[in-house]
C-alpha cells in the first residue's frame, strides 16, 4: 500500500515538473501590455499610449510582434483602413512559433482585415476562417466577437444571407458573453442593419429597441451607424425631418457614407443641389460598393443634367471601376463553398482528434482498471483473512454461549423436577441450586448488562422455548434464520409477551429486520448471535440498536441503552 502511494506521488511530481518546464511565456514591455488590455474597450486610449513610440518600447522580436498587433487592432477598431499587412503577418508568425494561440488568432484576424481593406476578399475570408479555427477553445469573447463580425461583413459581399445571419448571431452571443455594453450596442445594431437591408421592419425594430438604450455606451463610429440605421427607418416611414436630423448627427459625429448618401437625397428633394452633390461625392468614396455605386449614379445623372460631359465621363469611369472591383456571382459562390468545405474539414479533424483523445482516455482507463483490480485483490485477500479470523472467533463465542445455555436449560429442568419433590430431594436441590447460580453468573458474563437469567424480566417459557433454542443452535452453526424460524419466533412473542407485542404494534414504521433485532435483543441473544441470524455485520447490529432507541423511544443513546429499554418492558 505504501509502495503504491509512493509511486503515484512520484508520477505526480514528474508531471508537475514537466508542466512547469514546458510553460514558457515570452516577456513583453509593460506599456505595450497595458495598451493591449485597453484595445477591447478603449482602442483610442490604447493607440494614444503607444503611437509613435515603437522604437522606445520595443526591445526585441516579442515586443515588436505585440506592438504591431495592438496597433493594428486599435486602428481597425477605430474604423480606419490599413493597406499594409506585412507587419501584422510577421506578428502572426512570431506568435505561431511561440505557441501563443490566442494572440496568433488575433493577429490572423487583423491580417485578414488588411487583405479585406485591399479588396482581396478571397484571401481575407480564408485567413479569417483560419483565425476562427485557431481561436476555437480560447476563452476570449472579444476575439470571437471580432471574428464573427468580420466574417458577417465579408459574407455580406457574397450575398449569402444564411452565412451572414449565422455570424451575426455569433457576434451577438460573443458580445453578451463579454459583458461589454459597447460591444452589445454594436452587435444589436449590426443585426438590425441586416434586417433593414431585407425590409424586415419588425425584426429591425426589435433589435433597435435593444440597441438604442446602449447608444451612449457605444463607440463614436458605432453611434453614427446606429443613428444612420434609425434615420433610414424614419426615411422609409416618410418622416424626412427626423431622418435628416439623425443623418446629420451621424455625419457630424463620425462621418458615415450611408448617412452622406441619404443626406444628399434629402437635399436634392429640397433643390439644394450644391449640398446634395457634396454629400454624394462624400458617399462615392465609400468602401461599400452599393453605397458608392448609388452615389456615383446620382452624380452622373446630375452632371448629365448640367451638360458637364467631362465630369460625366470621369464619374462613369469611377463607376466602372467600382463594378470591376465587385466579386462575380461565380466568385461569390466559390467563396461560400470554400467556407463550407473548410468547416466540413475542420469538423472532420475535430472528430478525429476527439476519437484520438477518447482512445487515449480509454487506454489510461484500462491501465487504471488493471492497477485497481490488482490493488483490490490484495486488499480483499487481507480483508478475507481478517474476516475468517473474526468468523472463527464469532463461532467459538456462539458455540460456548449455546453450550452453556443448553447446560443451563438442563439444570433448570432438573431443578424444576427436584423442586416438585422438594422434601424428598432437599439435599440434591441445594447442590443443583448452587450449580444453577454458578451457571447464572457464567451466563451473565455474556450479557452487556451482566444480569443473571433470573433478572431477565422474562417468563421461563420464553427463554426455554424450542424455537428459541433452535435459533441459538443456528447461530452457533453460523447459519442465518429462515422464514419459518422467524414465524415461529413471532408467534411465541405474540402468545407469551403481550407487552412487547403491543410495543411493536404501536410502531408500524419498523422493518422486518428491525423487528427481528428487537425480539432477539429482548430474548437475550448476544450481538454476535443476532449478526449471524439476521445476516448483518456486528457493527450493523450495533448501529441498528442505537437507531431503534431513537425510533421507538424518542431518545438518543447507544446500543446498550436500547438493550436496557427493551429488556425492561
């Protein structure tokens, strides 16, 4: 037993040391780490903390990798486009080589966004799917939020509404898990925008009713998007004044290209064409193709009305460029299928990994079972020897008690016969009386209250009944009592011990085993006999007697207290 424990402790110590040796973590500049902790909730503050300080903050490759990650995250979170993704790609390689999955996933997200900024939608989507794979299992709600929001945005260009809504729901779920009202506001607004595009006004307002109370918590660019969303809603309802107010607030706070387009349309309806054209030119610079195309079409129509052929030609070339930059239907379908294939392969790989883990767990379980079986057999062998010794002692005690009890019975019967002829056998009675007293003292040694048979508060016909002695012999032989034996014993009690019978009748919640223990205790069977006859352990008999004291008499105490009570009836 001690050897087994020593072996287990040795294995645990080795495991702990190996884990400590393998848990290497790169050291980073504290200021960069501070900025990293701010990017999720305060990207402007994070950027302010590190901007222009790369040379002074970065002492090596680790600092440079983290600096580029924090910088790129903050810039993208502020709604600024980045065309150069070389630095963030280097960061991703560093985190991959150092086994930092969470930061690697974040770097992949930013690298994918840089590709998207460069209109490389295919590579952007596939890199974002890779980030989704690497981030799987990481406890970072903000990371999962970024991935879901980006994939929803990218899939909007494929025109696959199913994928868009799938990732919008994931975006909302990640925002909820993060506990950030800033992210909750953006997620609800993004979901509302999808419903607005499909004309589902009821669902749109359901989302906006969740979003509007959080507007003050949202980032400035998100607040502008929220107001633009609501402006479009009021515009569709014909409330141009309210719509214009919201579009103006959105454009002023954080220029939103859709707000510019809608403001241009409103100014045009009011014949304020100078402002309308200015707004349309602003909207034409939108990264969203639909907004840019609509703005350019309006400008072309205006230049045509003005007879400005040169401007019309210039704007037409820009419009053609926007059309050329859009992905074709075939490319969009290919991107959707690539994502589905990627998800299928990932699911298959995860399934194989689960099978491997289950196989490893099964192997460990088999090893543990083999060890346990061997250990159990050794312990059972030891317990078997202990039990055999106890059984042998139990049998010896029961044999002695039964033998002495039978001797006592014989003496008692003899004494009864002699007492009938008292005068004739006076001298013999005196001798047998002394022998009887000696046997009484000897039998008292078996009782926990040390009372002699004449003090047992019981009629002789109960003690001397054939069924009682039959049970004593069974206990001596190590045999449990059968149903017929118990029935005979119960009949004896019902016939000759009315007080015990009344007591048992008044307690209907007693089990058959408890009733048998009560009767045997009343008839002065010793605990070891009771254990054999009822098939219980000696300890269980002791516990049962103590429990019956509370159950029958409402008091607490030990087994001896119960014996005194039941025998004193």
